[in-house]
C-alpha cells in the first residue's frame, strides 16, 4: 500500500504541475468546451482570468505540498483534501457545460486519487486490552514434538487447512 500511496501522490502532483505550468497555454483533449488553453477553458465555464490564477495558485501549492508530504507525512491529507475539493469543482464545471466523458474523466480520476490518498494516509490505532476470555497466552506451531510423542505429522497444506477450518466454523456457528 505504501507504494500505491507514493505513486498516487506523484501522479496527482505531477499531473497538476504539468497542467498548470508548461501545458497551461497548450491545447489538450481534456480541456473543457472548445478551449485551446487554460484561459479559454475557464471562460467556457463562465469564470474569469482572476479565478483561473487563484485556482492555479492553490492547485500548484497543493501539488508541491503533496510532494513534500512524501517526507513530511502530516501534510498529505490536508493537501489531498483541498486538491480533491478543486477536483469536485472541475468535474462539476465539465458537467455544467455538457462536456463529454473524455474531458471530464481526468478530473474524476484525480478526485478518486485524492480520496484514495486520504484513505491510505490514515493510520490504524492499536488499542491494547488485557487478556480476554478465550485468549491464548502462548502457542507453539512447531509440530516436531507431536511427531516424536505419538508419531503423527500433519500433511495438510495451509491453504486447504484454512479453507476446511472456515467451512467447519461456518457450519458449527451457522453463519
């Protein structure tokens, strides 16, 4: 999961940096409406150039913070959350001007990627409890003593053993 987490951060960050820097004034299949550059795309959505600049600053900043988050983990979720909000807006604006699937899909994928980054960034918390009824204090999985004692050596592969145990458990507990 760590690898997927890091890849998603890189993909989201580099895609945003690419779109908002060197590809800013380039035509793309993914531009809304019939826009040839970012300014025309924002105009197609009924937004002005100032809005485009503000959105660009936020998105580039979030992309950079996501990259920093590879080293400083606490930055990841806030940056991914803000980026996700902008992606919700992007999907909304594509839909509002009846864009087909192709221009809308990258924003939707980026939104899903941001949500996945947030989910993967959550750490599970262990809550250690005292021994509970039915807990086993120690187990020994070495069966060599069993073979010496009664001459029995298990020969069921682990995959089959687990399958049979689950089958028995469901039957026994009727679940």
